[in-house]
C-alpha cells in the first residue's frame, strides 16, 4: 500500500505539469484541488485512478492537520464524476503502421525495449524489474513475478494474477540472445534493461527523452495494448489473453478488449450456448 501511495504522489500529485507540488500546504485551496482533478482527467487519467489519487491527497492533508501544519483539508468534498461506464472504456491500440514507424526510427537499444513491451504485454514496472533468470531462452518463456516502482523498490505484481508465464516469439528470443552477448550485465541476477550502472531504468526519463519524440499519439502503456490486441487477432481465447495479460478477472479483459475479438467467434459462442439450452 505504501508503494501505491508513493506512486500517486510521485506520478500525479507532484507531477511537473499537472501536479500541485508548487503549492504550499497552507495556501492550497479547494479550487486548486478541483483544478488539479480536471488536469488529471484532461490528461486521460481514468476516473478510478483519479479518485484514488485524490484519496491519497486527502490522507496526506489529514496527516498535515494532525500535525497542526494546516487547519482544513482542501481535498474535502472534491468529487470525480465520469460518464457511466467510463471506468471500463474500450481500448484502442496503436496501429501496426504507427508501431512499425516507431520501431524503424528507434536506436538498437530502444528498439529492443519496444519490441519486448509490444510482444510480452508486460507493464513498464514489470519490464524494468526483469532479470535474465526470469527468461528461459531455450523454452522461449518469460516468467513475470515482480515489478519496480518509481523509487526503485521491487515488489510483487499488482495482483496474484500478475504472476504469470508468457511465451516469447522466436524473433524476440533471437534478439534477446544477441543483446545478452553484447551486454555488460548478463549474469542471471542482472537486469535485462539497465541504466549505465546496471540499475533500474528510469521510466519517466526514458519516456521523455527517447520514447515520446517517436510515439504517434500513444503512451508507453499503448505498447501493452498493442501486444494484447495482437494476441486477440492471432485467435487466442479470451481466457488465455486474460492469463498472459495478468488481469485479475476475465471481466476486466472483456471490458477493455472484448470489442477486438472477432464477431464470428462471438456468434459461434452464442450458437453453442443456445444449442445446449434449447436442444
């Protein structure tokens, strides 16, 4: 839970553009918190996440009140209202054309990072916590069992479903083997993707300096969406997609990606159900 609070504070509340880090606690107003909420929503932060961020801010301000640093909680009563069903919006993945253009423009190291994310569907924190011992390059498998937060602290994935094994394509295995041969950090406990000292990649820095200039209207998480959409296009069953994506429930998978499954498959499923019910 502490990692979650830190993530809300570092990634949203103290964010350079959309956050409120420049405000002194004693000067923070309800209007300022409301405008902060609006900036989060305008930046396409989901309703559930925005509510969680404001709940974290409310808790921080309650602590400040208990320490006699401030008299009132400026986050009190600030609500987040979205359209019905907005918390489970359908995902629109990046196009193959946009993905190919970005890969063509990326340097060798960044290209492999992009390929890894767009093939495995790993979340950013999961990818940056991956070590060579998590890969079985002979079997072509990737075992996901941890993630790293913005403070460089490693922990378990978002849910128990996040611990999973994802198959690797022959092309990605070949690229990873070549990367390992050239890397200074190739021992089992070494991170696959590192900074110059062999430590965790700074995600924000990577995105701002290298990814954002090449991306065409989507963020890093769009690489995960791209991977999942490709699995669906390849004909994987919804339950398999859920497992590889590390979703806590099939409902999450279908809420976000159900529209991407071929309609013929849906019709066949309905026919099978009807045949069982009405024979």
